[in-house]
């Protein structure tokens, strides 16, 4: 079982709609979670971090964390073609106290005009 | 502020040659990570350093790979000898444990390595 799991997609979203990305993790003690966006041929770019249960909003992005269900999600409101990218979920595992991240395989999002 | 800097951005070499990738972390960051990304295996952590000391190199695939961090502002990843299966994009990332944000890693632009 992978430690951080995501649907690979592609997730096709009409322009202006909400894109919903999901991520589950296996380490119940994980405390820190991150979403990265990676455009084709580019490096991962940190877009959201979340540490507490509930929602965290930043512009058109909302991260949601439910530690009881071991579930992290990312919502992208008013999706734009420029949001087309691969989104990587990452978590710090409690087996490692040094800040090592475990990444999921990523979900490809395609926003269609 | 300058982000993580990597060089070269592209490297094409022949099998058997030595390859050295370079990284300058964000100033003040005390963690440095080396990753490799391929279509088949995704993003893999190779090795990471804390205060210039290697903490975990369990992701280094073989003895052909080695990494050093002689000071807080410079790290190298060396492959000797290189093989075609080493072809990938290699990323360097850094983070800080001092204050907030905590453990957020920031990636460099990557080095695309092609071994023929």
C-alpha cells in the first residue's frame, strides 16, 4: 500500500467549474500536508499547506483536511485553462521527524475552454 | 529573493561518463533534498541533508550515486558511471525548520539528464 494515494486522472473540468482533487494517506499520525502544482516540463510549485482539520482558503484554492478519515482534498474554484497541470499531494510521515515528504503520484487536471 | 538554483538545466552525456549536478538552496534553509522524477516512478527522494549532514540516503539507487554538501549554500549529486536508465529530471529542494512555514519544501527548476 502506498503511503500517499491519489487518482492519476486525467480529471477533465470545464472552464469556470470547480475541480475537486482527493488524496488519502496511510500514516494516522501525519500532521503536515501540502499540495504542489507541476506544469509539464517544470518543477513542483507549492500552492497550499495545511496542518489542522478543516478548510484553508487561499484565493481560488481551498485545502481540506480530515485527519480522522486520513483524507486531504484540494478544490480549485472558477477553474481556468492555466490550472491545467499535475497536482501532487504530499505528507510528512511521523516515522520521520526530519521533514521528509511522501509524495503521491499526482492527479492530472485538464481544464477545457 | 532567489529561489533554489540548479545547474546545469540540461545535461546530455554518454554512458559511462561522470555527471555532476549542482544545487544552491535558499539562503537560510537548513534542509536540502535531492529528488529524481520519471514517468514510470514519479517523484523519488534520493537523499537529504540537515545542516550539511546527510540524514537519509536510503533512496540512492546504487553506489554509482553520491551526494555531498560541503557548506550551507552548495550541494552536488554525482553519478559515476552514468547509465541510460539514469535519464530523468533531478530536482533539488530546500526547507527550513526555523519558525513558520514549517517543512514547506521549495523546488529548484531541475536538471534534465539524458544518458545515451
